[in-house]
């Protein structure tokens, strides 16, 4: 008789999160932006993969395998930009590097979601519907640039998809990267 998997189906993303002093600096900027404009408060993160749909057990196994293949990553934030998009109303651009691009490709391979979409790594500072004039004002008030660098030492599986309300996003699993 065949085994039937009755595990919970999840829709999830893989995040890279800042820690330590970098996290404190980013949170300070985000708090000021939220005080000025509102919007949901989201933990600072850089999305490596989004749109995974599988069982929770399978996703956790894939995350563990992926983490064993990826070395710690250095993330450098730069210019603050904005878009007329809810999840990118205001964000810090992540400086492109080969290790991060390779990690994104490895993530989509691990979760069997190929080909990966074009990668525009960023760290969202403000979610919401914000008109262009307000976005420009907020970016200028934040200094126009977020000169922060941090090392990523773990991957996080988070139920952060558009079908899940932002207030309900939670970390489902965490795995340290190779060599940590």
C-alpha cells in the first residue's frame, strides 16, 4: 500500500535576515518611516526565494539541504529607492554580488522551481500604497542611502506570500549555512 503524505501544505519564502548592529540600524530607519507613514511592520529581510508551495516537512528538508550548500553571505545595502508596489514602496537596494546570485539559483534548484526569476535583491523598508511625492520625501528623510553591511549565517523559511496577511507571517524553520 502506498504512503499518503498528509502533511500541511504551505506557501513560503526563503529569507536572509540581518542581525546585531546592522539589524539595529535598519530597524531604526524602519521605525522612523513607519512613524511617518504607517503600514505593516515587517522584520527586515532580503528574499532569496518566493512562491514555494509544498508540504511543510518537504520545505524544511529542502531548506536544510540548501543551507548545507551555501556559505555565509555578505549583504551590502545601498541606495534607497521606491516603486508604486505595495511590497516595495520604499526599499534599500542590495549591492549585486556573485555569491548572492549563486545562492538564489541554488534556492530555486533546491525547491525545484526552475528557472529562477530575474533577481532584484532588496530590503524593503516600508510596505503600503504610497504616492510618488510621499515616497520621494520619505527616501530623502531616510538619507537616500542605507549604508549597512551584514553577514548572513542562516536561512529562514517564512510563510510570507501574498496569500497570507503580513501580520500572520511567521518563521517556520531556520538552518545555519555551511561552515557556521
